[in-house]
């Protein structure tokens, strides 16, 4: 954002994003915490902007202050909601026992489904890619890569839901498809942001990976899809 001349109030974005995560940790007080967070951000953001010397682009920066927290903090809170509050059970070496709660399995579906999709899409697209998926936003992605990615996301959904969670196989296939669609949309959304900001990488925190946001962009969308799917089938 800063690279392209935008100046959102990063501290307020960070504070709101953290409050959204905290709200997910306290379900009984969730509504109150969110109300406090959004209200405080609204009340603090405009006075903060009043003191700018140059008011050009003020409304855009104000909008981005909220958008950053919603784009990052809000989806991340679904990881906490999806995991739930059921404790894992680990016993010692004498009679070792490992128990993974349902929430942990759902998290594994998000992570392994998206990572599997990305890996398969990359290698399939590199080997067979001919038809561009979205040349204006992400020229390297192809429809062939997306189809290859669907194979692994469906396999991951089948392996991690049918036996461990008792999800019917046909619903697991639907989940795998939805995972792939969410992964593509999340990836394209982040590519669109980078193109609008005229930057190649989203950051320098992870050199060679395009930035930290590039590693989680698909997960941000996928976790929302899996969360509501889990609610529908009985989390």
C-alpha cells in the first residue's frame, strides 16, 4: 500500500485485526468484542485523518484501514473457530495414545487441501498449461493447472473426512471442489491486490516466496469455505 502512495492507518488495522482474533477465542463475548473493535476503529480513524496536511486520498486510506483488517484478520479468525475448544489427548510412552479432536481434522483439511491443490496446480500447469485462467491478473495460471489441483484437493478431502469425521464420500468430493475454487479465488485476489499496488511481492519477510501473504492467500478463502461446510454437516 505504502509503495503505491496509499497511507492507511496501519496501527488501527492491526488493532482491529487482533480484536477480531480475540473475539473468536471468547465465543460468549464475541459480539461485544467485535462491536467494541469496529466502533473504536470508526471513532478513532476520522479524527486521526483530520490532522493530515494533505487531504487528497483521505477517504481511500480510511476505507483501506478497515479493508486490511477484514481481509486478513477476519478470515484468520475462522482458523480458531474451526479448531474449536476441545482438547487433544496425549499419553506417555507406556501405552501411547493420541486423540485429535474434530476441529484439528478440519484444520488439516484446510491446510493439506490447499497445499495439495497449489502443488498439483503448479506442476500440472507447468507441464500441460495452455489455456490461461486470468491473463490480466495472473498470467502464469492455467485451466489445466486448476484441473490438476482439483485432483489433490479432492483426494485430501476424501482421506481426511470420510474415515476420521464420518463425512459421506460424495460430500467429501464436493468439499474438495469447493476447496479448489476457494484456493483459486484467494490466489487471484492477492494477485489483483499486488497488480493494483504495482509490486511483484507482497513483502520481504520470506525472500523467494513472494512474501508472507503469498503463502496464506489461498488459505484465507479456503478456511471460510471449510468452516461453513463443517457447520452444515455438523462440526
